[in-house]
């Protein structure tokens, strides 16, 4: 099941996050760089975010119940917002560390092992980020995509820190180290805000993409033989589910079982095209036709 695969990926993020965290703190311990400390601090948030994503995916996989008749999928959006808030807190902590380092600068050691550990951590994050983004979009999991975007931000900031830190070490300019940490914090802030903003659309029941809606309209028109028209098509996303509802106009003298057969054909076609589609069709007699909806082919 897609929910099980998503949970396995989220659990993998926890293990990888812990390994990367150890590598980055090792790099900071060997070099004493506050910029690398800020990079390691962001990885701490990665581990917490992975734990939140894993818990959210386990809960979202629960079947619908009396209190949640539409399922638990929206918990993934809430988890993504929470992850964004954690990222913002990490940015504040990095700003604090950078400010203290600026007031009392200290020497940074050009330790090849420390630099190597940070490069290895960034490479692991980059590979896992690609996996999460690809599989998260395929499984339509907001929690996995959020985790992947967070890691992508981490990779970008890590590479920037490494390149600029080498410049700071070769030039001997101690003030560059806290400056780099501040730039990392700005990148973290932007990442957290973007993540929270994208999650709000799911919480606000944003409609499916225009091209997806056009495919739905074409499928309804093609598989509703016997009906007159369909109108008031509405959609919304909730995690891996896409809710689709519309009114189907049929001849006034059509038998209930015949109208039901038409609905079955439409539902089968929509589910074959849209994974996780939850469809509601309201059947109406032709006296209710609006003549401005989806014309049946």
C-alpha cells in the first residue's frame, strides 16, 4: 500500500537524519566553525521533522471512522506546518549563535577530516532528498515532500557554507564565519516560510490543478453515455486523496438502476486516472439541467 511505502520512507529519514547529524556535529567539533555549527543545528531540526512526518503518516493511514468520516489525511498538512515552524525556530537559534560569534570571534581550524565529514553529510542528504521528493510526489504525500524540500534547503545551505568557509580560512577573515552563519539562517527562514505557505493550501481545501480538472471533465463526458450533462464539478485535495463531486443530469424517466450504472462507469474511469479518488455523484432529472456544464459525448 502507498501509505506503508510512505511510512517506510519517513522511518528511513529518521535513521539518515541521525547519521547526518552525527557527521555534521563531528565536523563542527573538529573545526570550531560557527557556520558549521549552524549547519549541524539545522540537521537537528531534520531529525525532529522526520519524527513528526513519520507519526503523521502513521496517523493519516488510519481508515475513516465515526469522528473522521473523510479520513485522517489532513494530518500530513498539519505536520508540514509544524515542520515549517521548527525550521523557523532553527533559524532564530542560528541567528543567535552567529551574533554571539560576531561579538566574540574565535579561530577556525582548517581540519581536512572535519571538512570531509561535512561533505559526506551533504552528499547523503542530497541523495536522500532526491528520493523523498520523487517518491513523495508519486505517493502524493505532503509530509514526505515537505521533508524532501527541507533537506534540499539543507543541502544548498551546506554547500554554500563549505565554499564560503574555505574562502574565510584561506583569507584569514574571522568575521566571515558568523556572516556565513547568518546567511544560512536567512536561507532556513525562507525554507520554513515556503513550506508553511504551501501547506496552507491543503488545509484550505485548494482545488485540483486546472489540467487535472480538464481531464476529469473529459472522462465524465466520455463515459456518461445515457446521461444529458454534468454540472457543478468541485474538487479538493487531502493528502493522497482527491475528492470529486458533481451533479449528473439524466432523463426524467430513466430507471434508478440505469442511472446507477452510468455512475459506476464514470467512477471507474476517474479512479483509473486519479489514484486515491473519492467520488460523490448527485443524480438529477433533466428538469434540473443547467445546459452550461459538461455535455455528454
